[in-house]
C-alpha cells in the first residue's frame, strides 16, 4: 500500500473512531465504544503500522477531547494499551491467512477483543493506582482500584461490548471492506 493510501486509511479510521466515540459518549453508553473494534479491523486489513497509528491517534485525541474530561497523566497508558488491539488484529490476520482463511471466526474475534479489553482495563487501572497513590502504593491500594465497584461496572461494559462488537461488527466490517477493495482494484 502506498504511503498516501496509508495516511488516508489512518485518517478515515481515526475519524470514524472519534466520531463514534462522541456519538456514544453519553452516560447510557459508559465505556462502550467502537474504538477497539476499529483498531483491530484496521490492523487486520491494512497491517500493524496502520492499526497502531489508528489506535495511537484515536486514543490520544479522545484522551484530551472527551466530553467527560481530559485523561491527564493516565493518557500515555491508555494510548499504549490500545496497541494491544492493533497487535491482536495484525496477529489474527497473519494466522488466518497462513491457514488459507479469508475471513475470521466471529466468536474467536469476540473472545480476542474481550481478552484485549481485559488486559487494557487491568493495565490502565494499575497505572491509575500507581499515579493516585504514588509513592505510597500498596497491594491494598492496587486491589481497591482494580476491584472498586464502579471500576468493575466500567470493566464489564468494556469487555462485554468488545465481545459483542467482535462477534457482530468486526467480521462484518472486514468482509465489507475486503469486498469494496476488490471492486476498486
């Protein structure tokens, strides 16, 4: 893919992520976003460089432009965590293509996105605990941050929606974009 095409794909996916984040930013959709799904899809279809760029740009923009407020010093951890989804998309594409499959198994994609969401939540909550309690971080502070009822509600919403979007939307996006690319080539 030409560099200009990569920039266009990154810009398009980033715009879709930020726009959908804004659309889903109300309290009724707390922590339910298309960000992770679109980062996975972009890496699956266009490679790790594109997926990572979409993840980094989207999360960086959202970390400071969210209507809920700025993420502040936690932002680098949010951005770094988003790379999990790019790596998962890139890795899944390599495995499935090696096996001769064109399209991914929806349940596997859902499970993979839920696992990445779990790791993302764990990492960002750990970073939050480190920042909030530094230099007096204790195991008790860490566990209180990870297992706070509000934190668990956000975590379940994030992981559950990533599973559903991975089962329903990611394979659909992959099929649609692959077919559209074939028609234009």
